[in-house]
C-alpha cells in the first residue's frame, strides 16, 4: 500500500505560518520518520509520498534528503516558486542533485494566497507548463474559493497531471455534500486530474465525527473519478487532530467494502504509483510492482 500524503514537521528550528492557530498547538512539535514508521508497519503501508508544508526550497531539499535516507519514502511533492521565470532551471537543478530523482511534483498552499485566481496568472501558467514538460505533477490544495480558478487551470494544461488534495476540502456545514459534489464533478471529467481521499477527518468536528458523516464524501469521489484516479492519503500528522493513523485507513477500507481486490489495489497504491510515476522515477517495481504502466502489487526494486 502507498500512503500518498504525509508530512514531517520540525517546528523547533523552522517556522510554519499555518501552525499559529491556537487549535493547532498539538502539532507544534517534531514529527519525524521514526514516529511514523511503526504506524505504517501496523497498518501494512509499505510506501509513502512526502508532501510540502511551507513555501521553502530549503524544505524541498531537506525532504529530498529524507527520502534518500528513508526506505519507505517513495517520492516528494515539494515546493518551488511557480511564478519564478527561472523555475525550469530551478527544477533542473533540483533533479540533477544527488537526491533529485525523488522529486515527483510540486504544491503551493493556495488558500494562503489573497488572490483566489492566482493559478491563472500568466507567470504561474508558465510555471505549470514547466512542470508538465518535465513529467512532474502538481498537487492542488484547494478551498471553495480556489476551485473555479483551479478548474480553469486544469482545463488549460492537459499535459500536466493534477492531484486534488483532501477531496478539495469540503465545507461540511456550509456547502454540504451536494454543493461540494457539484463543484468537484467538472474536475472528474478531466482524465489528467486525480483526487486524494485524505484530510476529511479534520474537516468534520475533531471530537465527534462519525464514519457515517464522512463516508458519503469518500463514496462520491470514488463514483466521480473512478478507482484508478483516487489515491489514499492519511495526511499524517495533521490527521492526529481528529483521528489516529489507523483510523484514516479504516475509514477508507469501509468506503471500499464490496470493491474487488483489483479495485482496492488501485486506491491503496496503484493509482499513486501511476499518477506520481513512482515506477518510472525509481526504475520499476519489483516482485509484483509497477511495470510497464501496470500495477501488480508488491515491493520496491532495490529495497526501496
């Protein structure tokens, strides 16, 4: 299994602006590979994708170093300035470095941008093209106000693989299931857009959420995008505000009840391997892995 959305945090030495909210105080400590490893082992998850947490090339480089030193990190979704005219050169420099082959995509924290249409700026569109030209992906971190521009950007860049994080962060009490589903449906019409079944436990009440409250959102994603474009993600350690690591996976397993073993394998690993081109980046999955565009479930060539 592949967990397509994890983070490591080091607040004792770097600043995370998004962690200033009082309710996020439990996250203001170190979250390291050593803490996540036993959780993965208990859940039977063999690989993870590490996703950026701040607008920092320094973090991207550090995450690439962590990936090189951590056998179960299969790829890094980092950060670089999409509006930088030299983004292509920055990406080439990152990928040419000793750990550059771990870079699979970029993400920017769009909700922090005052301009809801930031993705449509010409300089940002140029950056998205640079990603597509290099076979990298782009993770869309969205709230309701960012979705219209994100949809336009996705339509304008069919050459680029987009991944919607956290099912586009539905507002459970505001827009509700129907409003969220209407805004997500046009993305599902685009074959180059996938969605992560992640982060939903923190969209509900952290102390009183129930599976029955969240399962309709999982099921709607599976119906809209199909199982080949839905990726499991824990959003660890942010998920710990509302649920343990195992609970995030149990919730998805409930949503997949009745699915075939083949379909379950898509959501639990194959889709992430395909969308992030993990096999192409690493040279193939061995022992029932990612070979020639197909997934057969299993290990990682060369012990990775």
